[in-house]
C-alpha cells in the first residue's frame, strides 16, 4: 500500500504535464447542433498545432459529422475531446473540404474512431500529390506536435454532389470547380441555411492565390455557392460571416485581381508593371494583406497569361 500512495503524486504530475501541453479547442455554436472551431488567422505555429483554419461539426441523433479533420493527429484528438464535451454520439463521418493540410491530416485519428472519410475526387488527388511536402513543411513548425500524423486518404469519394442523411439532418456535399485548391468543396445544411464553405471563402483575412489555386474556377465556384443563399457561412478562415461579407472580402478581391491583370496582360503590360499599378488598398484592412498582396497579384497575372 505504501508504494502505491507514493506513486500517486508522480502520476498526477505526469497528467498535469501532458494537459499543460495539450491543445484545448472551444467550439462556437453556429446554429442548433452546428459548431465551428475558429482557427487563428495567422500562420501555422507550434503553439496552434497547425490549426490556422476553421473546422467544425454537426450533431445528429445518429452521430456526428466532422467538417475537416485538422492539421494532424493531435489536433484531431483535441477536436474530438471538444466534441465529446457537447455530445456522447460517435463521429460517423469526416468530410474533407479540400486537399490542404489542415483540412485532412487529422484523418488518421478519426479513422481509428471508425469514421468514414469523404471528399470530392479532385481533393483526394490533390492530397496524394502534396502529402509528402505538406507533412515535411508542417514538421518544421510543429516538430513533436506532429506526432502520430500520417496521410490517411478519404475512403469515399464523390464527383458533383453527395447527400448524407443522418438522424433527420440532410447534409449536402457539393463540388463546383475548386478554387483555392483543385478539390475545394462545401458542406451545405439546407434545413439550417448554414454553409461550411471551406477555402472558397476567406473572411477577416486576405485570401491566398497559390500556385495550385485557380482564380477563374474560384469565382465560378463562388457564384454557384451564392445560389444556395446561405444565412450563415463558416468560412475556411476568419469568423463566421454572412454572404455579403463573403462577397466583399473574397469575391470582390478575386474580381479586382482578375480584371486588372486581364486588362494589363491584354494591353501588353509586363508582370512587374501590372503589379505596381494594381490598387488593392480597399483590402488593406484584412489581415495578412502585406504578406500576401504581392504574391496574389503575381499569381493571377501568370494564370491569365496561361489561359
Ligand atoms: Zn486554408
């Protein structure tokens, strides 16, 4: 007995240590039974476990649907701990709304819990293409906090549309034409008028046009998404917003980039001059403006050149 009592303080100290270092996530209620985890709007860091994007979940009588599994195994586990504080129902499905690291690298954790993992077909292809580079890049920032993370691909794919019906809740998964990444899709809850837009919508921070983005497809996807007339949008990044804010901060910025660069290119203006002449000041209040504005302008010019 004596030895057992001695062991207790040691064990307590170990538990304390591990909780002191664990990630704690707090969900935001978007609508009845619909929750979002709002990530930081800056970069991926050791402190945020790579969770610089939004994820979320939907609770039904028959189980939970997770929207995006987070940037790694430990981030996914932190999401699950937070979900368990809301409901005792099991996670039945995980939807990956795109192929970017924070949308899917937590899949391995949820697969272990028995969840089926669903994504649009082009998202899986994107994951396969980039998983090695994504994990390598994340490891540089997350170090030991990437522990347990390995690429676990979606085991159920859809082309344009897939409807999940779970416990009386209709959950539509819709792929339009991608945008920020080739496999971007959305999760639409028609009964609640709530849309998880994935990276098709950025709010509060400037979006990024990356080498694997396509601004023309992005705008086409945005238009298709608008037709749903969502009441509330959980954007890929930023606070929960409405359609008007999404139009101002995502659509209007993409339109500005494309119209300016198209006019420049058609008029024989070279890349550097076109960037110098671009007036993006209306978007300067968005976070990450200074770091992204130049690369975005350049990327869209190159895209138009290739069209
Ligand atoms: Zn993202």
